[in-house]
């Protein structure tokens, strides 16, 4: 499927990237898209790891004999 880029500034940037890398315009755009997708995937994996860690913390039961040395006011701040 053909892709038409109507923004002349984007076309200029693609030309510049292709010349700087020695790649065709199609290859330059392909690599740029691959790189951005890879970066997005890294963020998603990091979010998945964080979610897994939070899920583990949520499984830790509250202890009835837990001791909190601070007293708290009605706003949730230590006194």
C-alpha cells in the first residue's frame, strides 16, 4: 500500500535521513519506525514488570500485630 506524505518538512527530514545514512527513503523510514516501535515495546515491558511487582506487594497480607510508631491525624499526616 503506498504511503503519501503531504507535509513538506517531513519529506525534507526523510530525504536528509536517507542521505545521511546512505539508505533509500523507504529503508530509512522503515528503520525509524522499527526503532520507535522498539522503544514503545520497552516501555510496555517495563510497565508489565512494575505491574507484576505491585501485584506481589498487594498479596502481602495485613498483619494484625503490626506496630506503627507514629500517630496519624484526620488528614493522614503524622502528628
